[in-house]
C-alpha cells in the first residue's frame, strides 16, 4: 500500500465517477481512495457503495451538509491531515490517473526531503485531441520561489490542473482553500511562498477530461478574470524582494494590461471601467481628506 491518499470530492458525479475509480484501481502502486460526497442527489453514492463493497482500498465519506466546491476540498484536506498518509492526490469525478502516476510521485518525494508539492504534466482531453500541458522546465527539477521568479512563473500559476498535483503534509500545513475564491490559486500561493519547494516532472500525472467538467467555462467569466489578476498581484507583492524595482513595476503593469484585455474580450469593459473609476475616485477622496487635516 502506498503513502498517498487519493481524494475524490464529488457532487452528482454518477455519469463519470466509474472512470475515475477504475483508473485508481489500475495504479501500479495500490493506493487508498476516499470519495467525499457533498450530498449528491443522483446515484453517485449507490455507485461508490458498490465499489466500496468490492474493493478494500475504496471508502466513501458523506458530508452532513453540502459544503460547496471549495468547502468540500477543505473537508478532503482536513481528513487527509488527520490520516496516517503522507501525501494527498486530488482527482475530480471523470478525470483519470495514468497507471504509474502515484508510484512516480512517491519516488520523487522519497528522494527529495522537504518538498511541498510535486507537479507534472497533464493531458487535456477535449474529445477531439489530447495535448500535454503544464511544462515549465525542460528536465525534471526541484525549484524554490526564487527560481520560479527567475522563470517568470507566479506561485499561483505554478501548478496547472489539480489532478497533476500531489501535496505533502508539510506543504499544506495550516493552509486551506479560501471558500470565497472560485479557484485554488491563492492556496498554492500560500504553500509555495511559505512551506517549501515544488518539484517539476515531465511525466504525465493526470488526465483532464473536459466532458466531465460542467463548470469549466466559469474560468472565462469576468469574476474569475478579476480573481486571477488579484491572486497574481498578491503573489507578485508577496515575492517582491526577489525583483528589481524596474522588473516589479513592469510585471505590475502587465497584470493590469492583461486584465483589461481579458475583460474587453468577454464584453465586460463597462464593468471594469466602473470598478476602476470607483477605485480612483476613492483614492481622490482619501487624498482630499488628508489635505483637510493639514489646514
């Protein structure tokens, strides 16, 4: 049995959950699999119960209430942190793990003390073609925040899809995913800025099947674009000491410029202008208030 706990957070995943469970059962290194059900109203629980009855390494946990997407991810993290396992691997219903992915990652963790995250390539399967994504370095390597900065990789964008990532307990520590955010980028910011290095491998560690992700298009909505820009800016500010003043200012401008371009593309420029106007107006009012104090 491996030292990795595979967590499948799920809500109404009956159409695709079998594919994910089958890929877990095909691992060359047998791993424990916990399905954390977020009060599904379809036949997900029935399907998982059948697997649980047939396989000793599959277990289902049912939340008392629907915790929301990030709330359920945090529930998985809490369960992992209380478990005997050393490493956490997320897998979403419908996605798959290549048969040797757990074994590859455990070898890396064993040979590299103090890692927070192991990240690999993933296959993006849109039903028409498959392509590997997430490649930052030409060869396998361990890197810290200083090297990420040199490569122009923000901590928040250092990983790719969740099913290509494996966490250590040391890496997670006391950090959890903010339920107010749509994504987990801030969570990765916290880990990589504070809790240790990331290891990149050019092995494929996950398969992202687009057909099973009904919420995929949300990343193209304006709220996600604002969040993405905010998290990148937060990561930039948090790693400010690694940049020259000129480089820092240049990256700041690029983040702002990209946000404008993204918002224009999705037709939300009026909203963007409104937000910018309010921010500028607020700064103007603050400046006036300060001047009043000197009179």
